[in-house]
């Protein structure tokens, strides 16, 4: 079970990370919709409004755990992540995660804090590796993943609107 944690980004932003609660759902859905609208990180169409049920089925329901990050100074939601098993049965020891960072907060180290925190929590939940299946070739988060020890282990061409997706993996 994820506990509430206070962490500081490399830029000095103090964050409160904690389990996603029911009262976070609407705000988190808004953040997810904003990320989908950029077309940078998720397979949903840019104009997909992603209703609450679709969001729950995609982000909340399959999650082993989901975490939100709020600024300590004003309580604003600035990021979140979700972790689930990447497969079933004998493959369930490998985690999969998804991340969102609010547009105005990108480039301030929040993504780094989220990924590092998710690795620690995934390990505590019994996972021994993490795999990302659909990282767009143009996604700037690839540099972050590589810096944090993920290896690109594959690339699938022409997956979404002609763009390739990369598969990343790392032991935790």
C-alpha cells in the first residue's frame, strides 16, 4: 500500500504523493484529457474526450495502485501515475506504468520524481521489472526513461497514425 510521501524535485518544488482517492478522480480525469489532447503519450485520439467510465477502465480499474502528486504550497494536482501488471500468470511479475504531468509543470523534475517513486513502490508490491509498451518515438519522456536505466528493447513501426512506438524495460 502506498503511503503519503513528501518529495522535492531537483528544481525545489515540494510534492505530496499519495494514493489516488475518489475525490481526485474528476481532477485526474481532466489532467489525463489534457495530456491526451496533446497526442504525445497515450493511444486515445486527440479529440477523444475520454469519459469517466473509459478513464476508470483504462487508468483506475486495472491499477495495482495509482498515485497523485500535488504541490505542497497550493495543493494543485501536477502529476500522477498508475501501475498494473504488464501481463497475467507467469508474466505478472513485470509492472507497467503510465504517467501524466500537467503541461505548465513539465521540465521541472516532476516526471523524474513520479518514475522513481513508481519504481520503489512497484518493487514493494513484488514486481521485479517494469515495461512500457507504447512509448511514441517522438515522446520526449524517452530521454527520462533512458536516464533512469530503462533500455529500449523493441520498436513497432506504424502503430498510431504512422508513428512507431518503442518498448522500454528495466529490472527493479
